[in-house]
C-alpha cells in the first residue's frame, strides 16, 4: 500500500486519482483550499503547495506527491513557482513527485510542432498551456536523484467531456496519441487508472508520457 498526497484533491483529475487509489487500497491525503469536497475516504487537509513548511509536513512518510493543480497563476503564484521547493522536499524525503500535465506541449507528429503552436489552438488556452510547458521543462532540469513523472492527457480531457469508464488506455511519449479517426481523447476515470498504474508499477522515471484511447 502506498501513501499519496494529492494537491488539487477536489479537482477533476485529482479527485479521480484519489478515488482510484482508494479503490485499490492505498492511503490518500487530499490537499485543497476547500478540502470539504474531497472524495469519501480521502483524508482532507487544507493547505497550499506554495507553503514550503506545509508541503514538508504533509509529505512526511508519503510515497508519492501528486500535483493536480492548474499551472496558471492562482492568488498571484504559478505552479512553476512551487517546483523548486517541491523538488527539494521530494528529494530530501525520498518521495516520488508526479504531475497531472497538459496535452498542449505534446508534438502533433514526429518532429513537431507542439499542439499549442498549431494555428487552430485556441488563444484563450495558451497561457495555461505555456505555463504547463514551462513546468515540464523545469522538471527536466532537476537533479538526477529526483524521481518524477508527468502525465499528459489526450487533447480532449476535462470535466466537460468526462466520458465513461472503460478500463483501458494506450500509452505514448512526447507525441499526441490519436485513435483510428484521428481523435485524441480520454475520460477522467481512465486517466486516473493509468496514473495509479504508474504509481503501482513504475515504468516512466524522470519522463513525461501521455495516455489516450
């Protein structure tokens, strides 16, 4: 049994990862600004990943930190601002650090371009996309003793298209995964299955990977 600390434990991805881990018998601590909405069975804690002392306390005895918060600025601080401290704490405590990433930094084909560099990518999502890409770049610069992974979902992923639980997914690397019709999508429950599978059976260390149908 592993102990997970999920930052963003009430969000679309974070709540599903927590619920999936609980379903498999793991211990889950859900951290949120309003922790009352964490899934049943999750230990609810109020706090911020930008509070270094808090992160160090809540990560004590944890096996995996799951960061499932937006990358854009919230209350004046971006996700990337927390990465150096998260990395240091994870290294010091021997905790695996993981991120619910974005799809937009994936390449649409071998050699590029990235999804958010294509002409059809919506302008209103570019800030979040760019911020997530910066987080991934910074992770890749961290010392070799930091054990991390970053999971990019398919292009279509979110509360507006939750889908139905299939219990299946395909894995890719830095290139967008599409189905036979050219569609890139995955439901929240199946993304969570893939995420917890990686926690239980690590196959991607210090890399980004993507999952889709």
